[in-house]
């Protein structure tokens, strides 16, 4: 990534950390799960409301964590809203691939939107678990699987 893109991605992360979108409990909700990263103490609960049409009507999160985990959770809530379960599963896979793939992924801001900002986290391997926590927690919520840990 060039310096201008790095700066833009950093701005997106900082914006979502300072002013997280969709933070707080969601009532009513159809699914929820808690995610915990014991390495740094990040802990979030993801709430999902799935509509009768199978689309995700709303996603919120609540909890505490570092700037990267909070920004990732905030970006997640915007990225999956109004999508079908299959589309959300694909978005989760895309986010996890972006963050954990062995090869450096090609990142296109136009295609990925603000999710692309998380690509910079790859430069800091210990922080990858911070960025993936919300995504794993969303997957757990949609499976009604309860609490997950990044150490499990």
C-alpha cells in the first residue's frame, strides 16, 4: 500500500474508534454472541436482528476493547446490514481472508469499502486477533453458538 492509502485507512480506523457506528444493545434481536480475546482483554457482544425475509435488518455491538477491535466491530455493523445470510457469510469469509491470508491480498477500496482499512492490520500480527474478533463473534451469533474466544 502506498502512503496515501495507509493514511486514508488509518483515518477510517480512527473515525470508527472515536465514533463507533451501531454501538449498544439491540432490542429485539434474533441472535447474539460474546467474543473474548484474552490476549488483550477485548470483549464484545454482537447482536443481530434477522428479518422474516432472511436479510440482516440490524447489527450492533457492545463491550470494550482496543481501537482496532472497536473499529473492526463498527465497520462490521455497516458492512453486513441489509444482506442475506449467505451474503453475510461471504462477507465474514472475505474479512477473515483479508486479515489472515498468507499472501498479501489485493485491496480495492471501491470493492471492499471501509473493510479495506483493516488490511493495514496485517502489518502487526499480534493485532490480527483484535481485528478478527468481531467477525468471529458475528459468525458465532448467526450459528447461535454462544461465547467464542480467540484462543480457542
